[in-house]
C-alpha cells in the first residue's frame, strides 16, 4: 500500500493558490496505478483540501479512507481489491468509519459490480466523477447511503488539473496533456475506462505547468494515453511540437520528460524540437509492444516492422545522446516461437537502454479474447524471462559505458540507511528506471548538481559530486 503523504520535505504543503475551507474531518488516501491516475488522485486531494477535509497518513487515524484504484490488467485489479479489503477490515475493526473507492476499477467492472462483490464499501466514484469527490465525502459524513455510486460519461472537453495537492516530491510533477485514447489495440481495455482521446488545449497545459513551476517543480513529466496524438481532435492536426515549444518558455523548469509516445505521428518538426532543446530530455518512452508485423497486425497497432525499425533509426540519428525506453508484450495469442525469436533478435540488435516486458494478460471484453492461439501461462512466463535476460546484458553494459562521465543529476533525497543521496540523470524516469547513488555533502531534494559516474551497479549508478576544486585539478 502506498503511504501518504509522499513528500520530500515535511508535512503536506498546499500550493499557495489553494485555499482551504472549514474543517470537516480527516481522511487517508491510497493512490494505485499509473502516473495518469496519480494526477487524478492529486486533483481529488486538492478538492478535498479546498473543501476543508484534512489528509492524514494513517488510515486508523482517519474518519474515512479513499482508494483510487487501477483496473488495467488482472494483476492490478487484484492489487486494488486487496487494498480495498484491507481498508474494509480496518472499518470492521472500528479503526476507521468508512471506505470510498474511486477510479479505474469501478469503471472497468461497471456500475453496481463492485458493491455486489464488496457491499461494505460506502461509496463508489468512477474515473470522471473525480471532481465531485468532496460532495461524495459530504454524503458519507452526513450519513447518506442512497445513490452510493457516482459515474459520469467520459468528458468531451479536457479536465482541468490545476490546484492539485501533489503526492510527488516538490521538485518533479506529472503533467497530463490529454484524456482517453482513440487507439483500438486488441489487448487493451483503457478506452473502456478512459473514453476517447480529448486534448487539453495548449494554454491550459501551460497554465498548469506555470503553477507547478511556481510550486517548486524543476522536472515536468508529460503523460497521456497517446502523447504523440496530442492535438489531433482539438486542432485537426498533431501539435505536440507546438506544445513543447510553449512549455520550454515556462520559467523554473529545467527538465521536460516525454512518456507514452505512440510510435506514429513523429513529425520532422517534433523530432527537431526535441533534438534542439536544452530542456526537453533526450529520453523517449515509446511502447512498441512487438516487432513482428503479423503480431502487430493482430494487436491492431497500425504499424509494422519496417516502419518501426525506420522510426527508431531516425530518432537515434537525429537526437543526440538519445535514451529510449520501450515495453513489449510476449505470448500474445498466436505468437509463434519464430516470432518471439524475431522480437528477441530485434532487442539484441537495437539495444534499448530501458525496457520492460509483460506477459500477455487476457482482458475480458477486449477483442484479443476472441483470437485463436492463446498460449499456456508457462510459455508466456518463459518468454518474459528470456527477453528480460537479453535486455539485462544490454542495460548493464550501457550503465558501464557511463562510468567516467560527468552528468547533471537531480537529487531526490537522502538514501535510506546510508550516507549517500539518491538522484537521477536524464536517462532515469522516477519509479521505473534506475537511480544514481551520490556521495557528497549538503545536498537536498531538488538540487541539480554535476556528478561524476564512478561505478555501475546493475541498473543503478554510483557517482561523486563534482566540485570546482576537482575541475581545477
């Protein structure tokens, strides 16, 4: 379970522009799932703070608990249900008075299903009911149990994410630039939960970025379901390049990191904007899912091997020092031994610096359920392990290649049980990539410092704080 508040420097701190109402009660909050869900959690926290509710980090000291759930795959649904049951056990023991469940799990299961399975849940809020979380909390506090579910249709306009109470450390934040997804990947349930793609206009994104910068953010991490599709529904053309050029102007921001880039809509202008920027990191998170053209067709990815290889090569050629993160799905229905070996060969040839692998998960209601050739679990597990074994050698070798270089490092805070500090270089997205253990004194979270890499330890690095004296020598 994620403990809250997750902050770098002391108790919960509200953005200056976020007023608070009269005290109504205390609550604890558990946020599960992806960074996009985290933004929703932070927006709910902002609403609750404004309306007078106080956040505590111990559910047993709270009047009620809110669990913002993930419903993406079976494993995440099981985790969400386990956390809900843990909170319900606290309620049954009299250690908290109520449990409110929000987010993707109730949206995935549909109205009524979660209450049928766990009737002791007090209220259920769908993904797009997040801005009414205070009203739901009021209903609980007032003892109202009629209409215990709140579901809203997917928005036709972008949702406002300003005035968030952030759960990330003060120096970095996620910036959601759109909602939903228009892709029809046969293995994916996200459109069922998040609806169709809705672009947040450039001026809205910039306003939020400025608010985050004013609150101490140095690293903006752009997230969406399909980042490269940004602008198509609103402007009639993709506009990620234009958005990035405006975000570069926001004062106080040092790093802009791009996540969830679908492998289409990479225009020359977008590539040039990334390559020529001093703020946009040469780090691209681009889930490819597979390389075999037949598997990609069955996945309905709308790309093939030739286009994928060409794009990766183009990005490597035109963006200096590029680090690429990708993910692959193995064991997709009908994937043959030869198709898997083609994928493994591609990974070994392309040498992605960062990579994740997921065994195919059968998701009820998705088109892939009806495909032939579903594979045994042990085959999917074996292929996952084999592909990660290939990647491990690549990742470790890349880490070794950085030894001796001096790189800017953003400090996240002190390391536990050691004299080191933990930081990240441009190649490290928080929570999913490695870290740099930095030897030095007087550092604090949010510092951007030059670090000489002196050692590689598997996926992590060890560095020494560079000083003017070292440079003189």
